[in-house]
C-alpha cells in the first residue's frame, strides 16, 4: 500500500492565490457585465522592455542557425548573464558577489520553496507573519511543523510584523536556525534599513543561523539610504542566501527568469558540528533537479543590464510606483492607516473589518480585487493588500470605485 506524505494533509485547503482566482472567476461568471479590476496578485501588466524583446528575438533567430543553436545550457546559467548580474546588481553597489556564486533559475518562488531541502528536518525555522505563503507551506510539506491551529503551525517561530514594530520584526525570543526575511516586504510593502538588517546578520552569526533573504522587489527602492541587497551589510556573506527575480522589475512573470546567490562562505553544520559550505550543496541540487533557463530567456534577461534596458526598467518600475503613490494617497484620504506604496508595489491597509469580508465587499461593491491579509497569516487579519501592478487608468478607476463603495 502506497502511503502519502501526510505533511500535505496539514496544509490549508488551497494556495492563497488559487483560492482568490477561483472566487473572482465565480463572481465574474455570475456578473458577466461587471468590469473587474485586479489589484490582487502581484502580477505585472505592462509588456516586456524593448531591449529585452530585441535580445529575445535575436536569440531565437540564433537558435535557428547551425552555429548559434544551443542545446542544454549550464544548469547554473550562462556566464554572460551571471557576470552581468554580479557586476550590476552587486559589485556596482559595493557587494562582493562573484558570477560563480549566482544560480540562474526559473523563479524566486521555486528557489525560496526549494532551498529548505538543504537543511535538516529539525532545523528551527523563523517565518515572518504576515508572509508570502511559499516559505511556510514548503516547510509544512517537508515536515518541519506540527498541525495548524488558530492560524498558526506548531513548531514554527513566527516573527510578528505589526503596526507597533512598523512591520519590521524583532529578533526571536527563542533560538532559531533558519530565518526568512523579505524586503521590500511582500505583503506589507515595508522596508528595512541597513542598521536593522545588520541586527539580523549579527544574530545569525552569533547563533550559527542562516538568513534566507528575498529581495524580489528591490528595484522598487527609490530611497537611496535603503539596502538593495543583504550583502551590502558587513558579514552577510557568511550567513545569508539572497533571492532575486526579473519578474517584477522587467516584467518576466510569464517569461520566467530569476536567480539565487549562495556565497562561498555561507555554511550550515553537520551532526558532528563541522562547517559545511552550502554552495556545493545547492549546486548539487540544482544540477540534479533543474536543467537551466532557456538561452533566449537568459539573453532577454541580460538585456536588462544594457544602458537601454536599465532606462526602460526604471521607467517600467516608475510607472508602477506612480500607481502605488495614487493608491496610497486615496487610501490615506479615506482615513485608513497603511504602509507601502513607495519603495514597493504593495500597499498594506489596516481596517477593523475581517479581511475576507473586506475582500468580498470590494469585489461586490467596487468590482476591485484585493488580497485579504488573513491569507498571509494571523497578523494579516484585519488587513488587505492592494497591488500597484496595473495600468494607471485602471488604478484611477479602481480607486474612484473604492471611494464610492466606502
Ligand atoms: C504576490 O502577489 O504575492 C506575488 O505575485 C506572488 C508571487 O510572486 O509568486
């Protein structure tokens, strides 16, 4: 008799965004004339930058020639892309990351979900609340938690991100080994200063812990004092893995390209207490389970770092930030307490209603899709998240409808 992995039975019925998509589809079926505006899932709406499209086309044409054809590429990514990433995203900001520490992949979702496989099943895990559900669910699937009760899994150390701490969690009260952090934060849109991040790096060093730093939204940072990478903080190379994506800056959500940085100094420990570098383990996993991102997609990603590409990406991100600014302004005028919208595409809105009730109300009365905060954790109860990923015209219409509905 084949037995299943019972950890899957501990999961909530379905993935948050699938749940929302189903509710919205059912609403649209019942109200076919209603023009629904989606400010829910953080999916980009604008086309790929011209520089990326040109590089994409050229690479597809190359693939049609004898001399330019590419079969299996290096699992870790082509050198041209890894070097462009190291030069532009790290060395240009004073962070000493080299090309061979970068692993190109098809998404930060997969990488943040898969990385936990490298660590022991009894690793003590700290996860922010509210949180991007992937970090938590993948640890549940792996068996690092007990059952779910009152919005929380037993065995996880939750790092509350609340109005009181400006949505930047404090150090855990009990010792932990693996710490997930995400800044600019999804879902709250909050940011972290270099000084605050240094506190986490120092904690990880003192406690032989490791930080998994999700920086998928770094391109939205406009405040020059904020760190774009954890490696801008001294000492982070030994204790942090960073995740980045081309999804939110260059619009690659449907094209798929991301990367993970695993510095050579980064270690975890074996049962005898010996230091074990994580880099060769992630390399081993990547080579075994992943066959690389396609050549044309990597050429398109490389174009993000051309002069033309940089200007186009800045304009693209700027357009979403303009939406964020509008959402934040209207939400503020309506008297809500909120965070985000600047340095981030998300606006985290506090209300005294149940967040699913608020979601239903916005959908039925305004035809606007948001994400209920409770879907991101217990601390998200009483909150909703609005995303700035849409056209300015749609955001203007959505905010006008929300104004009317409230
Ligand atoms: C979100 O809406 O939180 C994100 O789009 C989800 C993702 O990037 O996978």
